């Protein structure tokens, strides 16, 4: 599919969907092709649920030292104390 710049501007979402679906989308300026819309190749290893698992495994292998560990209640109390000091 070839469209001019104005048409591309007015229909960008539709053109992006077409390109993602594999259609050849070319944008022309005064009839001369200047740009081709193509989907970005995504590395599937960087997507999905696996990333969280890797982070948790790393955290288990590298625990915080005792002096840096605080409970949720301690953190909340510190936050509240800081907020109270703003008033």
C-alpha cells in the first residue's frame, strides 16, 4: 500500500496495524516513496513472565545485609514520619 504524507498523518493508527499485520506500507512525498513502515523485531527473551522470575532468583542469590532489611511496618512508619515533618 502506498499513501501520501497527509493520508499517513490522518490514518497513522490504521497504517501501523497494517504494517504489523505484514502489509507493505510505503509513505510517499509528492509521489516519490520516502518511508516504509515495518514492524520492529522483538526479542522474545526480553518479554513475558520470565523476567520477574529472573529478578527474584537474583534477589535470592544476593540478599540484602541485615542492617538494610526493614519490615513493611518500619518503612511505612518512616514514610509517615517524613510526611508529618512537611507540615
